[in-house]
C-alpha cells in the first residue's frame, strides 16, 4: 500500500503518522494549524477552515481523483443526553458522525472503484457497541455509523472496495482531553490502522476496552448493563 495516494479526512497527528509511512494524505476541513503539516508533509493536501464538505463533499472528490484509500475520522461529541439534551446538539452528533461519514463515502466511492478499488476505513468507537446515557447522543451516532459500515461493506465489495471499521476506546486527542482513563496515542492507532488495512481486516479492534466490550456482546443486555433490574 505504500506510495499509493490515500486521501484521508484525518486528525492531524494521525495523518502525519500515516504520511510518515509513505502514503499521500490529506485533511478536509482541517483546522488552520494544519498549515504546519503542509510544510512537514508536502506530498499531502490540507484544506483548513469550516467543514462544508460534510454534506457537500463531491467537489473534493472530483478534485482529487486518484483516491485508493479513504479514512473517515471525522467525529464530535456534544455530550448530549438523549432525554434531557439540546435536540440541536443531538442532531449535530448524528449529522457529523453518521451523515458526514455517509456523504464522504458516497462522494469518494466512485473514484475509488474507478481506480480499481482499494479500501475505506471508518473510525468508530467502543461506544458503537455500548452506551453511556450521559453521552447517549454520541453513542447512538457511533452505533449508527457502525451499522452504516456493515451495510456499505456488503454493497461495495463487488466494486473492489473493502470497507473496514476501527474501534477504539480512549484516544489521546483534543476531544478526549477532559476524560480520565487510559488513552491510546494517535500514532499507535495510525500504525494499527495501516497494519489492519494491509492485512485485509474488516474490523480493527485497537485496545483492551474495545475488546472487552466486543466480548460482552455475546452475553446480551444483562452482560453489558448489569445495573439493570
């Protein structure tokens, strides 16, 4: 996979890590500080500023046709409680995590297929499989994104596109800076993601938290939520 163009909506540190491995990388809607990465990794493309691509990514797909690997890492958590949270924030979680991912895949999949196919990797979460009520909106959106990944995996397989999902618990990013508990370094996630794609994995489970939640799925609701009566 080295030296093949991989246009990636990535967090900056993870995009840098993938670039170091020889992939051409890019970030759509990256923060202004991404200009620093343009200097460090001139083979990539970096587009700072607002994120209109989340719902209208087609111009980007048409501008960058040599796409072989797409990594969807876009994600937010507004901290919304499904019963008491601001409905607008709940919609933001779903718009970004679910509809944002879907819009980018729909725009770029034809380009990937036209080039002979390769892979799409959606960055999911341990919370795709488990819900904390205090952040129920985020959990619901990531669960929907997991279901989206499963559906697209089947639909795009005959076009030569392998759709994979990566599950991680805590990751040391700005979004999790106020959270306690173990966090995986973005560079380690990038390495495991690249390894998983090279091996043709459909699911890449990064950390112990995600593995524990995954194993709990077979135990049913009682195993996942022992506090229930």
